[in-house]
C-alpha cells in the first residue's frame, strides 16, 4: 500500500514525498480513508505508530477542499487538543510539513511562555489551531479565540488528558464547539473514562485499532533488574559505561528525582539534561533539541513531560522508577522501537515496586526477562514471584537468557539494526 492509493491530493502527496514518506502505517492506512469520507473516528494505537499523520493528512485535505470552494477569510476551522506542550509542538510541526504546499496556516498555543507571539499569530489568521487545554481556555476568555467556525475537532492522547486531570477543561472546550462537526479521538489505551467520553462526543464513529490495547511492540527488547533503591544510581552509571547505550531516555517518577539523577550523571562525566513541568518552555525545548542532535547522551524525564518526545533511533529507555499506572509503562517504552526499528527497554525494580512490576506484566500479558548479571543484584531477588505466581525468576531466567552473555549481547542488537 502506498499513499497514492489513499486518494490523497497532489499538494499533500508532494509534501509527503519530500519528507521521505511513501507507505502509510496501519493506523494511517485505516484512518485516512474513513476520515476523508466524513466519519467520526475512534482510534486506538500505541505511541510511535503514526497517529499524528493519521489525522493531520485527511484534516489538511478536507480543509484544502473546503477553503478552495468557499474562498472566504481565514478562520479557525480545525482544532487539535493535545495534553502537553511538547506534543502540541510536534503536532504543529507535522501539520506544517504535510501542509506546506496547501497554503493552509496553522499555529500552536500552549502555556508556560508569553502569549504575545501566539496572540499575534491568531490575529493574523489561522486555519488550524493546535492547543493545550489550559492556554486555549485562557485565550478564549480573553476573546482571542473563537470556536464557532470549527468543522474538524481532534482530541489526541485522550487517555493522557484524563491522567493529567484535564478532563474538566476538555469538557468545557467541547461545550463551546459547534454540534455540526467531524470529531476524531485518538488514545493509546481505552479505560472506562475514555469510553464515556467517546459516547458523549462521537457520532457513529469508525473504530480503528491496530494493536491490542496496552500491548508492547515486539521489536522492543525488555528486561528488568532487581536492585535496592539506594543502588539504582550506581546501576544506572554502571550500565551507561557501555557505549552501546548511545541515546538513553531515563524516566523518573518525580521532578525532584529527575533533577537528582541528572546531577549524579553529570558528576561522573555523563552528558545529561532533565525535562519536566518545572522547567521553562525554552529550557525544555533546548534539552530536547540537544538530545535529538546528540549533544547530550541522556535525557531524564517525567511522564507528563515525555509525552510527545519523538527521537529517531533512540537506543534505550530506562525506567529508573517503575510507574504506578501499568499503562504508563507502555507509553514510556514506546519512545524506542518506533516505526518498525528495534529498541531496548530496561526497568529497575526495588522491593517496594514488586507489585507495580506484577501489574505491568498482567497488562502487557507477558513476563519481562530478568537480568541478574550485574554488581547490584538485590539479595533476595530469586524469591520474587512473577505475574500469576506460578513462574519464579529462576525458571524464567533459564528460558530468556544464557548466564553472563545476556547483559553483553541482549541489547546490542538494537544498536546493530539502527
């Protein structure tokens, strides 16, 4: 299947070709025709599967046709809501790339920075607005934004919206939208809260699900290290001595933890920066830019800040702290192994996190291989019971790796294939 087979107009095909895109991903192949036919859409797909293009391409095409027919003044006709600044910026960049030959204008608004450049862009006129809920509500209250002409509405990363407590803001925005509109909702997971939201805002939606809910991609090699909490820092530094760890995204549960991990790495000569909600927007963008350009080797992030991070050939994700919500594990490790490439995801598990590990394994329906060939092995790790309580580490270990060869060989495959 090629993009040419999806009835995409020449200006967008030209842009896709210039970006090096020829074949759609499964979520794109299924979503684009449905959206072009005017259907509401409910999309469930993991991060890294091409969701942004799945809604950006058909939205641009429908807007292009509408604008050519009406030839009226610019007004905000399409609205995309995203949970974080990073994701909103990434979506805006995608609309700019795919729509560069259409003449359509888009802008991105988010909090944490001065609103002047954003309001100036709105005054100049835009067709497509990408926004985070808080800043959008603020500018609506100041009368800079009107939603009365919206024909296309996209709610991206809907599950993350609810996780971040943005459900009320989203409902306030939806209440201001025209009832006669086309709505597209995308989410990596479909918890009960999302199901209720779908029922309230979508009309006879086409459902697209390209991977099982809360599953992990097979190309990502996963493993867990049992380690005392006090030794996690030492284990991280020990692993990073291996040059196979070329670009590493480390997840911390807290902002303070992210800062501390970053400081500890810098002290031993490892180039690292942190990205989290307490950082200014400029600092966050600089850290992300430095990471993408390989100026730093390690980016330490919290979950909220990490959504929207898209780095090509990210070799490793390390869960310094296991997440409390099992589905978050899927989002985290989905930063690597994108677009069919191989990647590696390591998790540190201390005694207090054993229950979190069991819950993760239940959600992803698989046992995560254990690596014990490291100098900070937790003394009682061999007694840890896995997922169902039927398989012990010792039995599992015999199946998934061969002694000391594991740590040296297990994750180097990701590097060789990239």
